[in-house]
C-alpha cells in the first residue's frame, strides 16, 4: 500500500471519475450515507410486505376456502409475477442485512474504544440491540420458510394414521390446504411459543427501524418528529397485534381444525 493511500472508514466519498450509472451505484453502496439510505428504503419495502402478508394471513379466520383460494391465487394465477416478487423480496432482504452488517462493522472499526460514559450517548435500548433483534428475525424467517414454505417442520396426520407432507395435502377443490397447515402449526404449543417470542422481538426491531428509516431519509425533522415516532409504534404495533391474533386466535379455536 503506498504512503499516499487514504482509507476512509465511511467508504469512498465520491463516485470514481468516468461517470455512468455503474460507478455511481458502486459509490453509493460503498459510502456510509448511501448504504444507510439503502438500508432505510429496503427496510420500508420489507415492512410493506409484512403488512400485506399479515392482512392476507388473517383470512384464516374467514375459513379454509378464503385462505386456500388466496394462496392459490398468489402461487398459480399470477404467473411469472410471483417469481419476480419472490426474487425481489429475497434481494431486498439480503441487501438490507448485508448493508446493515457492514455499517455496524465500519462503526465498530471507526470506534474501537467504547464510549467512557455510554449512557450519555443518545441511544435507546432498541437502537443498541438492532443487530441482535435483526439476527433473531433472520433466524425466524429461515425457520418460518422451513415451517410453511417447505413444510419440513412437521407432517399432516391423515385419518388412517399415515403422515404426509403438508405440501401434498389438498382441499376438496384440489388446492394446497394452507388452512390445515396453519391451524396445525398454531395448535402445537412450542410452535406458538416460538412465534410469540419472535413476533415480540420483531416488534422491537420494527418500532425503532421505522422511525430510524424516516430519520435517515431526512423526514424526521422538528415538524414531523412526533408523527414519525407515532407511525413507528402504530405500524410495528399493528403487525404485532395482527400476527399475535393469528397465533393466539388459532390456538384458542377461532379457526377449527378440519380433520
Ligand atoms: C403469525 C404470523 C405469520 C403467519 C401465520 C404466516 C404464514 C405464512 C404462510 C402460511 C406461508 C406460506 C404460504 C404458502 O405456501 O402458500 C408464509 C410464507 C412466508 N412468510 Fe409468513 N407468516 C407469518 C409471519 C411472517 C413474518 C413475520 C415474516 C417475515 C419477517 C414472514 C415471511 C414469510 C415469507 C418470506 C414467506 C415466503 C413467501 C413465498 O414463498 O412467496 N411471515 N407465511
């Protein structure tokens, strides 16, 4: 390394000479400000998915036909769109996680010695634990995909005692029986406990994440400060209440088992 090489712990400050969209995107990804904006935008998009996912899942209380028809529509009637949406969702998730981890590593590298008086730093318990709660959400998502998308967690017991994969279970109209799969999930105590704990930690992550995203985007100014803080609590709270209602409602028998 030459003596004149300058290492900027916050990434390169400007796009390399030459211009063009490629170098600009690379510089944006490499600078801390660009990465923060991308973490904020990907986070807001993921929260939007969570709101729609929760509303869709509440169909379990409208009965098997409603939720099975909805899942069938998403998987079979949207054609290539569903694969584009899934790829987009995965891309958003990976980008959000990778950039957040890199920002954290850079912040640590820039301040190897901790603050002498940590309590004087403007940070809440939620903001200090964003990395930890984010990693819990990652573990939850991996488990959740194994549970409901790949049906690896437990099988469906047929009346003759045979156990089959939930992916092979069909309703009377020949559609994937998502209703029975969800009901079986939330009538299993340890699965309910796992979902309840992880949804509470998801709430902690989202409550801080939502208002922090608006702050990064420059919208949490004196005028909108109170409204943005309220929005964080309201949106994260709605996702928590909706998801807990599904888990506890099914557990309490509001969506009775079919078989
Ligand atoms: C109690 C709350 C939840 C319930 C009942 C639920 C239910 C489901 C079900 C049944 C599926 C499979 C759908 C199908 O195969 O047709 C699914 C997929 C999925 N869920 Fe959830 N979910 C919940 C919460 C969450 C949360 C909090 C996240 C993210 C943090 C999440 C992320 C996903 C993803 C990424 C998929 C895969 C989507 C796809 O394959 O296209 N879910 N969920």
